[in-house]
C-alpha cells in the first residue's frame, strides 16, 4: 500500500489538472443540446480508466451511456467491489450568479469552483485516481473492481436499474462503494446510514382554452393560478405535516439509538441557519432540524408557472398553471404509491371550474444501511487514518436513486463515503470542492480498497 500512497502523493498536481479537463466538459444530462458533451464525458472517463490500468467500455442505453470499468486480477479469494458514480451534472443556470464560469474550473482559497466539482465528477475522479495509484504505483489491487459510471443520475437514473438487471452477473459483487455525498463538517469524515427517496410530479391545471381578459371574464371563469395555489396550500397542516391521506402509512419509525446518535452530532443550528441565509428555520413539529432533513419525509414545490410575469401590469386571466412538486421519502415509502396518493388528493381538493392532470416525472427508493459489520468497520479505519479523526455516521436528505436497486438486484450492501463539505453548492451557482479533501480523499480511498481487501475476503 505504501507504493500506492506514494504514487498518489507524488502525482497530486497532475491528478488535479486532469480533473479540470473532466470538469470542462459540460455534461448536463437534462439538456439535449449537451448530448454530445455527455457522450464526450463518458468517452473521456473510459479512456482514463484504461490509462489507470482497467479495461473499460462505453455501453449505450436508451438514454446516456454507462461507462463500465473492470479489473479482476486480484484472484477468486479477493472480494469484488463495485464502485458507482455519475459523470453527468445539473444545469449550471443561473449563469450570472457564478463568480467564475461553471465549466472553467477555477481555484480560489483552496477550493475548486466548477459545476460537478463536488457532485459528482470530482468524487468519481478520486476513485479513478485511487485505482490508478494502486495499479500504476503498486502494480496490483487488493480487490477485484467493477466501476459503473452513469450519465443520468441528475435526471432520475431511469435506465440504470434495467442495466443492472441485464448485467447482474457481470456486476456481481461483495459491496458497492459510492462517493457522491458530503462530510458532516470539515475534518470530520462521514459514512451515510441513510438517503431519502424521491417522488417527482408535475401538476397541470387548466380552465379556458386560452388566456382571457381578466375584466371581461374574471369572476365567472375559474383562474387556474388561484386554483393551483389553493390546492398546493392543502398539502401541509399547521404542524408542518403532509396532509395527503395515507402519506405516512409506510413510514417506519426510527429506533431510539439512531435518534440519540443524531442528537449527539456536533450540529450548530444557528450556523446552519445563517449559512442558508434564511430568517428562520421551520419544519415538522416534534423533530429536530437534522431529523427533518434525514429521517422525515417532505413535500416541496420546486417550481411554479402561470400568467403574466413580465414587466408592468397585464390584466389577464391565465388559461393554465403548472407546479413541479417533489416528495422526499423515507423507508418504506414507495415513490409510485406516493405519486398516486398525490393525484387522488388533488382530485379530491380540486376547486370547481378547472381540470387537473398529474404527470409522474421520476422517482427513487429511500435507503437505509446496517452500519454494523465488516464493511463499515473497514471504512471507519481507512477514514480515520486518512483524516486523523474518527468518522461519524450521518443521514442524508438528498437521493441517489440507484442505491436501493443495487442492494436489491445484486444482494450486496452499499457504503456511502462522501468528501464534499456542507455549503458546497451542489446544484447551485459556485459549486465547489476543496483541494484538501480531493487529495486526502484519494488517500482514504487507497486505504479503503486495502481494508476491504482484507475484511471482505471470503
Ligand atoms: N449527490 C447528490 C445526492 C446528494 C445531495 C448527496 C446532497 C449529498 C448531499 C445526487 O447527485 C443528487 O443530486 N441526486 C438527486 C436525485 C434526483 C435528481 C433523482 C437529488 O437528490 O435531487
Ligand atoms: Zn446531484
């Protein structure tokens, strides 16, 4: 392992230059005008895997391709680890809020600013460099490795579960390792015990066949904007609970141990509040901020569209209104069921004179880990050595839809070890990742592969 660590240490600058090349490719999966760039990022990654010493292929799917890398020379006794990440990124807009352009990585005060630096190209690249450090520095790896990198995580991973089903034999593994999340705080390495799931719908409300004069028709013809606002206002009660009948039916209560572990984390509520810049915090009554973020389900409006929003006044009765609404889910809520309950609820509360249509966009299952056992122990040792601090177990409010599918289809447990930091602006302008965590994290992954090689050995 010393050779692998030496290799990583003496190549940090080249690694970073190479990461910048990756970050310069605008692989925005949501935008078809970037399809060429997304494809380019896939090919770039496949090439880097080959240079690291793995075999690699770019496998087409009905959407963006999957990059598959393999190295299987550790022998039949050695465990096989599947490393998952995503090479697609969120759209960078609004562009005017970026201090430096999103696809021109720029270093300021030890941070790499670029779309994808944290989510997830930076973290995926760390695995590629940790693999390279082993194979080029030590000439071997203590584990067999399968790398699966997808280009559709940010748009719901719809084609990945079918891919995993189709290639299940080739993807057979003892554990799945993912770096696409954050540490609880700087210098505090973290392992995830949960991810929330997601159900995403669009709500379309319409009345007249076209926009109308609001004086000539207003009062007699329904206003879809008003109707939609009333419907959305029924989604929560005064305690911050979701009112959709049946919404909480599948929610499993969390054990007292997890809740007291959450309460014991060094969380500074005021720092969190001022970090987001809101005048106050709110949420479901009876739960702490971290519990509201990690172990309780939510319903949020993500976007609203209706009527005239340009300069000045326009007296118009809009013909339609639209809202994007998503639910973060916890075990054992089912995304399809939640979308159906939402539709039933909206039909029940729909005011007179409008028609409502609910379109399901995408979903993902929630995930919860069993942190006892060799996988988490091995990761704990690797992180402790690399960061000089005992790792904490944390939940995560965001979603990585494929994690539950990996466990279900491949029958292997997932380990989520992320290196981004709170406030790193994932999905927002000025996304950043620290050079320090990039370098240290590569060392942690080099050690992690070693620990897994020993503790998962059959
Ligand atoms: N890397 C994130 C998940 C995440 C977010 C981890 C915040 C840790 C902190 C992932 O790329 C992501 O953004 N997922 C989407 C999934 C969705 C588009 C299906 C999410 O959570 O919104
Ligand atoms: Zn993301």
